[in-house]
C-alpha cells in the first residue's frame, strides 16, 4: 500500500507502491482493446489495467444488447464499426477463439416515407444491404404488416411497406469478445488489478514546492498517481476508459468528459411462440430472425438463439432523464405499458409471452454527434462517448487510443484504412452527425 503524506491543507501527495508507463482505468471492451493495442505497438511498455469489479467486462459491456452492425450514417462511425467487425470475423474465422458471432443481419422494418430508407440506400453503396418489398416480407407469418386501424391511428403506427437487411451485421457474445482481449493482454504481459476502486483523480504540480495548497493556479499540473483501495499507483500517462464513470473521475480535474448517462433496458421473452418466431425466418442459413428494428420509436428485437429467447429494448429519449445510479433497475411497467403496446401490434404472437428476464445499464451518450470522443488533456487520455456502440467499435477505438498514446497522427485500422486521430478529439474534431443510434 502506498504511503500518504499530508500537509496542513489536507491535500495529499502520494508515494506510490508501483510505477507504470500507462495505467488504464476500466476493463470493459474499450479498456481491454486499448491495453491490447498499446502493448502490441509498444511491447516494452509497462501497462496496468485497473477495475473496481472482480473481473473484466462487468459494467455496461456485460449489459449490452450485443449486436454488431456497420449501418451508420456517419463515415467515421462506419469505418470504426466495419473495421472492428472485420477484426472480430478474422478472430472467429481463425478458429483461435469463438466470439459467438452469428451473421443473422439487421433488419429495418420501414414505413412509407421512412427517413432511414434514404440513409440505408446510401449505405448500400459501401456495404451489402438486401432490400425487401412488402410481398417478400409478408412471407414471414409472424409479422403483421398492417396494425389495427384504430390502434395504429391512436399510437401513430405506420404500416410496414418494405425492409432493409444489413448483411455485414449480426449478434455476438460480449463476454467472449472481452475474454479474447483479456487473454491476449495477459499473454503480452499487461497487468491487471481487479476489485480496485479509484476514488477520483487528484492533480499535482509538475514541480512541487512542498508548500500547503499546491497545486496553485500558476503551476503546471499533472496526474502523477491514482489513489485506490489497494494503494497508490503511478504512471507517466493515464487512460480513462471507464464508460459513464469517466465523468466522476474527471470532474475534480476540471476536464470535461463530454458525455451524459442514459439508462437502457432489455427485456427477455421466452416460450413456445417465441421459439417459433425466433427460428421461423427462412432468409438466412440458420433460419434465425434477424436483429429487427420496428418502424416506430426504434424498438428492437434481438434474437438470442443460444438461449432460445428474444431480447427486446429501445433507446428511449424523451422523459428518460440523465440521472445516474450505480445499479440501475429495469422497469417492468415501462415494458408493459410502453414497449409491449407497440411490439404486439406488429408481432401478435408475443402478446401472451412471459418476460423471463430483464436488466438495465447505461449508454455513455455523446449528446452532440453520437460519435466516440478520444482526446488528451494533460497526461490523461479519454476514450468514451460510445453512445451504446462500444462493443461494435471496440477494436477500432482501441487502435485510435493506442495511436494517440504513441503520438501518431493517424491510426491504422484492421482493414488497412486509416483514420486521423484528431478527428475524434475535441479541438480539431471532424465527424458527422450520427442518426442511426439504436
């Protein structure tokens, strides 16, 4: 345990028990990918990953809807996701590690004049998308294309006129992806300290005078070490990959994380009718229903063939506040009187099915452009603002953070493309507004 030296103002300077080149706070998908790529680019560096959980990927990574897609309106998000998918596929295809990838596709059910259709048509020039007309979708017997007229009028539910299925999309198992990175990190020599809580970041003077009240306004500042329940750990650079917890860590420093939390919930349904729906699709080799997005409110159905169930969720915004609690609870009434009312109109077979499980987590929302923030302030690098897409952009984000750490102007992604690191920063940010957030 590090020793503590107090002065009369009760500020502290730490005498760390260990010193590293870089300490990464957060062992979710972004922290693990970052550790892996930093060590790969800098094999002689000493890297420590700390997390308050007893093992890796126990925060919002574990609560993900666990889909992957490259269907993004922003070019930057498209490149981050498509290169990450390519990497995951290479791991899965090598036989080295099963990531639970299943290319069931993402199916957008589209009403008349749906604005998403134009975006998807533009994306079809870069990735494979199958467009289905109304008569082709009608062959799926569990889908009701035309909700009851009275109900539809009251709830504003459009008829399903067509659909678009992204082919470079599907489902994946977050715990298997995280385990892959963790094992690779351990093999490289990355160190981990689990069950390690970081209270907050305390800046210290670069050139201390050992005078009460430091650091003063006019002194250059640095984050020299982090105080944890397991002692103080020092590093030359720190990387904050703590998802929504980044804000609490950074607030005392005056560095803005630029994110806000939004609670997200998933409800699992099971039963005979669910299984029939799940395995009743005929347009892919496994006969599994694609990850399906309804034409109203962004409600989605995530197939879970491994569990013979369907997961249902939505990225609701209005009346969903930005408050944060450590252990968010799912709201059964939100499902019964919100989601179910809509979904039953399009999939009547789900009306009498039981909710067999439910859980809640958070999106670390970049409320401005819905694209990750990756930037450096002092000797702290921040990688956050994934807006719910950390899993499906995780490999690319790790490469960009590692390139920023190494002082590179561009990050080379797995598919061979490059991205300018500063494009994802704050001062020279160059990303488009993302409209395809699920």
